[in-house]
C-alpha cells in the first residue's frame, strides 16, 4: 500500500466540501451522545451494526434529509470510527470520545470506487511544475496538482482539512513501493538525548552525534506575539478570525519544518546502515519530566517515518527491551554504576578504568543488546573499546567484522 498526499486548489467549490465536513461532525456528535445515553441506561454501548442501522433510518426522515449529501460510505465510516473509539476504552484503557465542534471535524473517507480521478486537459492560467488533475467527491469536481504518479489501483481516498481551511486528499494505492539500494553491511545503535537535544538528538555507537533543530523553540517568539494579538480581539469578529489563522499558520510552519527534517534524516540513516537499534522508551513519562522539549523533538513520529523508509529500502529498525540497563552499565566490562546521575556526562569505570561518554556508552550497550537479542552474533569488547571517546585503543576491524551475522 502507498499513500500520497495532495493539496486541493482554492476554489469556490471548496465551500461545499467544508459543509460536508460539518455534516460528518454533526453525525459524530449525534451518535456520541446516543451511545453515552444508552450506556448510562443499559450499562453498555451501542455496536457498529446497531448504529449503522439507526443511521439508515434517520436519513429517511425529513429532519435529517440533509445527511444524504455526503456519500453513505463516508457517514458509515464516521460511525465505524466512533465504535472503534469506544472499543479502545476497554482494550487500551482510554476515556470515552469527546464532543467536538462540527467546524473542527477534519476527516472524511471515501471508497476508491466513489472517487473518479482524471486529467485536466484545458489550458491553465499559470504553468505548474506538475500536471493538473481533478477528483470527483460527492458529485462535485475539485482540482489538484499530481506530484506523484498513480502506480496502482486507488482503494481509498481520505480527505482532511486543517485549521487554515486548506483541504488535502490522501490517495491509498494498491501498490508496494520499493527502492533498491546497495547493502552497507553496517549495524548501529542509537541513544536518544534530552539533556542537550538541540546539539545531540541521537548519538550513534560509532561516536557520531546527530542534531535536530528545536523548531518549536525557534518559532516560540513569533507564536507568543501572535497569540497576544489574538487574545485582544473581540470574540467572534473578523479580526479575531484573521489572527486565529495567523496563529495556526505558525503552528503549521513548525510542523512542516519538523516533518521535512524527519523524512530527510530517516532517508540518510537508511542509506548509511542496514540494521538500526533503538531503545523502547516511555515517551509519555518523559514528557511529564522534561515537558515540551520531548514533544518538540517528536522522537515517536521520527521512528514511524524511519520504519516506513526502512521497509521501502529493505532495512531493519529494531527495538530492545525498555528495562534493559544501557546508561549505567559499562560497555566494556559490564560494571553497573549505581551512582550515575543525569548531570554526569562523562564517567570512568571503577573496574576497568575506561573513560566513558554517557551517550555513546548507552548507544554501544544498545548495539550489544540488539545484536544479542535478535541472534545476530556477539560484539567483541575489543571492537567496542576502540569506539569509546577518550580511549587510546584503536579498533583494527570495522563493525562488519564485530558481528557474526554480517561476517
């Protein structure tokens, strides 16, 4: 499966699509309230089958006649997602779904057979780098620039809108995209850094440090000014709406910058290494300790993009256990330093007297544990010793010779 995202052109016809979004939001709130009342009375919620049958009956009434504007499959998908959210209350221990304004409803899904896509042959007013296509949604045509060729059959079309009013379509194709690249024969362990994350986002077991700009921190001053201006405006006025869009524009810029950096960084790592080891971290707990700095780095989102690129390029992204001691253990002799604190960036092992860098030592332990856990062989300590910062021993063999799996 391949997903490609395209932005619809700003036309007057987008007003009709926004009204369809509002209808989906109204339907969601209606069935959310119905499920909560049913659960209070009978002690259990409504199933998707019952909600779907009830939706069909409501659409036949004169009061809900306007619900027939979106395709029936889209409204059924809204009800299905709501039923799935109620199911996660038991399986994942989450709270029940919340009511949202219909103006904030951002998603609508169509089946692949309901969306007709064809190329626009008319002459355009301005020349574009990509050909112009149009898509038929809810019996109306909308134009967009096709920046990725359609390789397979379209199975699903997901339409979303953001806080600025821009509408995007995500085309899901029945096509597996594979990019063949030469094998490097290299495996690497990575330690996620928080203390000085702007300069040390990831530390590799070879000692290389990868940076990640703090995009939210860079745009914090502009965001604060825009929020102050927004708070002074009269509620419900056009000036307030204009300032609200300015705040949303800064948030969107920050998200785009972070997303672009993550994709490029993930591709670079996949080109350098065949196997990448990471530690399974409790990111929710780290947010409680370190605040918005963890959210600004978005390590979880980066791993998702890295896994996507690894599947496309025949690479492996593996995680070691969360409770594996990696920071306090010496990577040479295995001695555990129980007195190590977060402020200690360098320390000397009292058993083997090796001067260790905190982050690189953790990355080396992640590499050792990953190679051993997934049956890739054994990493020899003499090879690791040459990779430690401050150690005078030089490794005479590359990492390729340090594991039995790549020999």
